[in-house]
């Protein structure tokens, strides 16, 4: 839900910047709104790629499934937890 609001903010800023540039020419406010909107959109896209969900369990000998499970409040799906033994990194995977 928050991601959707941030995306809408980015689109709104980008469109406002384009509108200002189209109607008032090369103004600082138009360029600033356009650049800020594009940065929000690119940052949200990058965040999704970097930290996005994975529906497959992690592979490798150092990953092990823990006894933890919970219901994801955003999707309502049951999730299980995998942990990397050496780094302590955790990954949350939907229960198949």
C-alpha cells in the first residue's frame, strides 16, 4: 500500500514537472519537480528489485529453514523463515 502511494507521488511530481515545463518553458520549478518525481520512481523500482519478495526458498548449504512461521499481514499468505547460518540474514518465503 505504501509502495503504491510513493509511486503515485512520483508519477504526480513527474507529470507536474512536465506540465510546468510545457506551459512556462524552461523553469527551475518544472525541472526540479520532474527530476524529483523521476528519482522517486527510480528509487522505488530499485528498492523492489533489490529487496523484493522471492517465492522460492534460498539455495545453498548455509541456508536453513527455521521453526518460525507467520501470516503476512499485507498478503494474508502463510510465510516461513530461512536463515543464513554465517551471516544471520533472513529470508521470508511464502509457504507452498
